[in-house]
């Protein structure tokens, strides 16, 4: 309970640094460079893209939170929600730790918790097709919306348990909307940082090297978040 705010902030940052989400950002930056967009264009596109992602995830979070509120009102259902989510977090913690070991060995393509190849190609196609539009800054907002929905298959692994965590702590539940906003601000923070670095000349290759260098640490941090959420939910259940 005392670390509620820090838990939400940590989960948001871990979600934003998730390799499957970060890989999309790196591809976005590389394609912007390929199409000759730079300087002010990168900041405008980055801001619009980040806003699209923020709005989408916030709306999804509010919708899921409202749905959980309705479901939890049914007698006995809340215990099932907590129990199943705790079990899911425990399984994801194990997979995240195994991914950590694989990342340390450089076996990035062998990791389990990653966006399927078909969805990754879909994300890249959306970015390429959007980049052809002249008013790309405006289209980037819609692109952020579309990509957010596609990547929920990966980023939702952290987001859903965090929403349930917020609802399970009375002190947090009273201000659930605030904590969802806080989570999503932390989620898009790495995105904002990347586009700012790109504005100052950081290349997609350098960003890719950063991803490879810290993937293991991010996976270990993700495992810790899942363990923490699982332990708390079991405690709340008991």
C-alpha cells in the first residue's frame, strides 16, 4: 500500500521500455530518417504519435477498469479475478526471467514474451503507409492509436495486472483515473525521450544498440514487477 505510487510508476516505465514497444519506436525513427524528415518534423510527429498512444491506452484502461468494477460487484467474482490475475502474473514472471537469461546470451529472437512476427510486420506496414501522407504529423496521432491496439497483445501483459492492482488497493482505487493517467504518462516517457534524442541527432542504429544492451535488465525488471503484483494479489485475495 505504501509503495502504491512507485509501483504504478515502475510498471508504466517497464511497460514503455518493453522491447516489443521500443522496437516499434526505433523502426519509426529509422523510417522518419529514411523519408528525410528531421528536426522540427520529428518533434511534431513524435508528439502526435505519443499523444495518440496516451489517449488510446488511457481509454482502454478506463474501459477495463469500469468493466472490472461491474464484474467485481457480482458476489465471489472478485476472488476469481484476483486469483486468475495472480496466476497469470506468476507465469509471466517465469517467462520474463527466462527471457532475461536468453537476452543475456544474445538470443533475442528466442524470447517468449514478444510481439508475434505477423503483428510486428503489421505495425511496420502501418508506419510505412502513414509516412507517405503529406500531413504526417496529424496522421501520426491516428497511427499511434492503431499501433497501440495492435501492441496490446504485448504491452497489455503489464497494463492489465496494473489496472487490477490499482483496483485492489482501496487507497488507490479511490483515485483510479489519476493512477491510470500516471501509468500512461510514464508509459510514453521513453517514447518522448527517444524522439527528443532523435531530434538532437541520435540515429536508429544507436537506439537499436541501446535496446540490445539493456533488454536483459528490462526483462529482469519486468519479472520483478510481475512477482510483486502476484504477491500483492495473493495477499489481497487472502
